[in-house]
């Protein structure tokens, strides 16, 4: 393997921000960090001017769909999307067909992803077949490297099963990750329960469908003295429960998705199933609470819940379409656009254009906007008279409500939520013997992400590397673009192209 | 609403700009008296005679003809109105007038019906009217009276009674009512 | 003026001018329907696709007759027995019908939002004939026409839209299963636009959860609101949508929210009874009240055709789109 020299970037890791340093990589390890390293003979030079270099991002929540639904995504296409989004490790969810509920299934995934562009770490199910009844063989899966167990897509409904799962996993040092949803209250729902669902005449899921289970599981985790991780929090009430548990000293962690901190239920006003997701997009109040929780550390990680679906399945009636949206390739940009604090500039400068996007009129933006023209434009009306209007909406920039600016974050905290904190939750960090999220120092594994934090770009779903195009950010422009991804010393994503 | 209807009603989407008057109110009056006489003569009296004015320009003229005929013939003859919008073959091009009502308060059977319109041009309105009338019943005969025949027929339709034959260019517009007949142009653009 | 463009999926697509326009046009089509040959050749050669994923005798028949009276051809798809049930993309199904030659779509679907989705996919007009628990805009329009027939005094039509004056301050009480009612959702929007005062009345479990943000008054006690009700609009108790599980028993519902002779006597003398049909006689409405002289239920049914002709005509004939002759 040739040497790789990253020239002229700004380093951002758990130790802070350092500018004007080159990074020399040799054979999957960082060997030297210094200003103006003279290029060794034959080294591959990568220009990082104006970019930031961070530890590779880690996604706690990716649906790779293989085996079972390869039409929507495969390990190959999903990891290509992952490196395009700056990820060097993804935890893939076990709700495949068949589900990852035994050691053989884990070994199959590991074998299939041996040559993938980034690390693929399977999560195992909590219960056999995700049926919520009998515990999966966690010990044998744990022996294959599984650190996270979840029935994601469903929550474990039975309190007694959940109690046993927490007890069993805690003895292994593994973490139970819960998808909080009381099916009793949330069955057949298609969106957030609110004014909009009431006038649209569709079943809505109330916030408490999530909060009741979260509250129950906190009690159970306290009872068992077990660690617990909560997936994709969506309500302000959930945030409060987690905050209180952390104050009480519990071993609890939580994640939030990029879409839950950027989009409201208004997006569903035209019944477009692209915006159907579970838990559903909520309200401004919830978004504000989630962003605040990220900034104060109540929520540890941003996880994508990358959930690919074939085009046809999102062209069904809203109540028949499956929930889920893709997110690997837009996560960092959404996080920067929504969370990045612009008041005290750190690292590289930002372009004026993106500044305007941030502070621009909130009404024209989509974060909290109501009806959106671009929803219509998605289906190729551009050939008709409406084309002009549709094109205009394509230049819309994702913006945020000024009221959450007080909770904006610096780049170190944003990357923390996307790299070393999720790495620690998944047991992939250096301290746990893993190779992800650690500080950028000589001798460290060369898993790195290079991104331009101020580049504006427009999401064009058909051009994303995921096999599916169900991105809720399609047509929007975002700030922050991944330029290169280095996995184990190899540039697997370079200048907008995956190298395999 | 009024504004919208006016806009919907302008079949060519423009403004009528008058150029010259070709008949005065007196001229129109004389022409209608002559037509009334011709109608009575042709139908050998006013028995079983009915007038139907085509919406909207033909209605006033039909009412005037009714007055003249009842004076001459000393008999009341029934008048109806007909809107042919739903029967036009150029429906996409010509809007319906929502308040142009169709009222035919008499049985057409065995009646001699005189359709009355202001201007006869392509003949398409009259064609539509003939089709519409057949949905109301079987008249003994249908005749056609117009204040102005401006030519440019696109269908084999010929008036039985004409106030004035007025040669025009295709692009010109004719405005004909009881106050007179004016020839002019339509300037493009919404009023 | 969205109606004249592409779709009628919600009453909210219209403004008061549009509604006034449709009412006048409906009156004209009522006259057409009284002719010896009640049919006009207006839309000859055009084809209306009727996509019904739910059983519906009266709405389907009413739309079919309306289209036929305008000389349209009908392309019928009963999607409950078609590919739509087999998981084919709804968009593909509609695109195929369009390719076969549909010039417009009338869509009834058990899922809320399907006509809205269809209108974003299709370039031809889409008319919502009732979608899930969302809306039923032509029902609201025919109710509007029926109320105008009863309460309008044509002599004082001095201003634009005067035809809608009778709604100003009219007290309408909508009784029953609002939660599952698309008719109620369309009516509430329309009555608010027209200046009527709407009260919703029924058991709390059958009221939408965020009804406090709707432009209505909510009461759980029918007997208190009836004396000040001019129009008592009774909704069907939709057992097929599981509203039975929202109630202890049908009997309890009938006792508390059903309209029988005794309750009807609480209404002012001039008040009228309406119901979108089909009626569960003896549950939400006693048979003798449904058949009484204050009931406008049959007028509602018969006005449907003219109103739907007006809507189809406005969408398909494009009279607003004036181009070069």
C-alpha cells in the first residue's frame, strides 16, 4: 500500500482543533503529523486546503438491507454511501431477512463485508426473529464481535422480556439499544399526532407512545443496573427523561437522527411517503429540545437510521408505504447546517453564501417550513408549466429557526456526536480495542474523514451512492461537504467518488 | 365575480376598440321592423311562432322583435333564451357564461322557431343551437334571424332574415346591439 | 383559482369565488337535467377514469351519471380487485390508466391522501371522491347547494357571491363520528370559509384529538346545542372503520347522540336535517325523522349530479384557459 499525505487541513478531534498540519499515513496507520511534510517518494498527495480532517465518522444505526432486501440496498452499495458520507464504520441493523439473531448470521455479514469500503459491525437482535418473546443467543453473537443488541424497527413490548435482556446483556458487557415505541398506541400510525394529522385524517402517533416505553426501560435498567442505549429520540419528553436519568448517574446513552433535528411533521402535508419515518417527524418544540439536548450532551450521538426503500414502495398510499429515509450521505451536512455555531469562527473560514443560508429568512427555509413546492417537483412536473416554480424551490437552503441558535455547537462537539461518542457506545473506540474515533496522533489507525465545512451543495437523490433515493433532503442545499474518506489508510472516497 | 366573468366572457382575450359605426340605433330599429314583417310574411301570420334569443347578444334583439311582431300581428308570441356553451365544438376556446340562462318556457312541438342572434359569423354558434334545440323537442321548422351577417362562414348555414350584410376582414370584430352596429378591432391583452 | 387548473382534492383548494362560481354553474346544470333530453355533448370524446378502492354506490353512481350527462366515456377501475391490491405502485397504476386514455381521474380511496398524491403525480385533473378520513369535497359542495336551495332568497342578489349570503351566521351542528369522517372535515373548512357557525357534537372518543384548533365549537351534550341549531348534520356511525371500539355500545350511542323524534323536537321549527348517507336507521337517525319534511337527505342525493357536473366541467373543459381562437 502506498503512502498517503493529507496536505494543509485543519485537524478536529477530541483534543480540539489544530491548523496548518499535514498528516502522513503509511499502511493503515498515521505515521507523522507536522507542518509542511515533504512528500515521500510515491506518496499519494491529497489536497485538504480549506478542509477539516476528523476521525472517521461512526454510524450507530444503518440499515444495509442485505440479506433479504438487496433491491433497496446491499452491503456494497450501503458502505459506498457510508464512505461518501464520511463514515469509516457503520453498525448495521439486524432487521434483515432472515434477521441477524444468531452467530451464523453474524459471521455471514462479517464475511460479506470483508472487502467493503468501511467497517461493518453487525448489531444482533434482542429476541429471536425480533418477535419480542425469546432472547437471542447473545453470548455466541457477542463472541463474534457483536456489542449492540436491538430489535430495531420494533421495540421490545414485553417488560419482562426487556428486563431479562438487560440482565443478560449487562453480564456480557454488551449494550441493549431500544427502539421506543408502544405498539399498542402507535399501531397503524403514519405521522406525528397533532393538528396536521387531525386535518389530514390520518392516524398519528402521540409522543407518549415513545416516552412510556422509554420511561419503563429506564426503570428496568435501574432495576438491573444495566447499560441502555436509546435509539432515535424524537420528543421533548424523551429528552427530559434521559436528562433526569443521566443526572441520577445511570449508564444511559441516546442518539438522535439528522432528520429529527431538521424536519417537522409539516413535511407530510402533501402525503408524500418520503417523509414517513418511525418515529415520525415531530414539531418545532421537539426539534428545539433535541438540539438543546445534543448541545448539552444529554443526547450523545447523531445516528442516521439510514433506511433505504425502493422507489415503488414510496409511491404507495401514505398508510401503506414503509417508514424510513436514507441519511448516510447527508448526515454530516445536515448536522453542520443545523447545529454549527457561526459566531466564533473556528478552523477554516466560511463562505459568505453559506452565512446567508444560515441566517436567511426562516420562512423561506424548510427546517420549519410548512408546505413545500419541491414536494411536488419530485415527480417530474418540471416538464409542465410548474417547472419554473419547481426549479426555484430546488435552490432552497435548509435553514433553522433562530430560536435554536442559542444551542448551536462548535465543530468539535458536532464531530464528537458523530465519531468518538458513537464509537464508544458501539465499543469501536480505541479504549475498547477498536480502531475508530480516536485522536489524530502518530500511531493511530488511519480512519479519517476530510470535509469542507463551508461548502454549499444541493442534494440530488438520484446521484447519491445509496441504491435507494428516499432522501427527505432531496433538492435542498446544505452546508458542509465530505471530500475524502480514508479507511485503514486507503482513500476509499476521493473527490466525490468511491474508489470501488 | 363580475370582473372574472367579464374576463371569462371575452372569447378572444382582448379589448374591443371601436373604429366606425355602420348602423345607428335608428338603422337597427328600421332593420328589425323589416325583419319582423318578413317573419310574419314568411310564416303567414304569427300563429305557432316562437322566438329564441341566443345568449347573450341575441336575447335583447329577440325581445325587441317580439315587441314589434306583437304590435304588427296583434298577438303575444313566446320568447325563450338559449345558451349553447355546452354544445359548442370549440368548448376549450370559448367559456361558458354562468349567468346566461337557458329558459324555453314552451313546448317546441309544431312550433315555427326563429333563432335570433346579433352577429352571424362562422356559423358554429348556430350549429350548436340547432343541436341544443333538438334536445328540447321537435320543432316544425327552425329559422334564423340575425342583425348582422359578417360572412366568413365555416359551416353550411344561411340566415333567413338579415338586418345588414356587412363585409368584414377576418381579424375585425363586430359589436351589434339595439344602440347600433360598430366595427372595430380586438387589441390583445387582458382588460 | 386552483380548481380551474388541476385538481379538487380539498375544499381548501377553493376560495369563496370558486364556490360561488360552482354554485351558479350547478344551477345551470340542474336546468340541463330537467330537459327532455338531459344530456349535453360538452365533453364528448373525453374519458373519465373512475378509480374506486372502496365500495360506494351513491358517490360512484353520481359521478358516473354526471360524467355521462356531459357525454364522457367512463373507464372504471375497481381497485379493490385489481393490481392496486397486489402492491403495485399506485403511481404506476394511475400512469397506466392515463396511458390508456384517461383525461381525468375521479378517485375514491380508503387511504387518506391518495387524491393529493395523485394530483402531484398526474398532469390531468384529479377529483377527490372521498379519501380515507381526509375529505370529501364534492359532498360538501352538494350540501352547500342543497342549503342554498332551502335558505337562499334570490331576490336580494345584489352583490357578487350573494348566492352564498345565506351561510352568514348560519348555525350548523355536525353530530357523530367526526374522527373518521371525511365529510365533516370538508364541511368544517367550507362552513368556516362561508361564515357559518359550526358546532361539533358527539362522544369525546369520536372527536379528533386536536379539534380545539379547528374553527368550530365542540359540545358533548347534544340536547344543549339543538335548540340553537338551524342545520343538524348527522354523520354516519362508521362501524367499518372500527368506531364501534370507540364506544361502549351502539345502544349507548343511539341514546345519547342519535336523533329521534324527541330530540328533533328540540330543534327550531325551521331547522333542517341532513345526512351524507347511507343511514344507519335507528342508530344515528330515526327513520321517521329521515323521512320527515324537514329532512333534506333526498335533495342532497339528487343535487349531487348537477354539482359534480359543474366540478367536472370546470376541470375538464378548462373554460378559464382562453387561448387563440
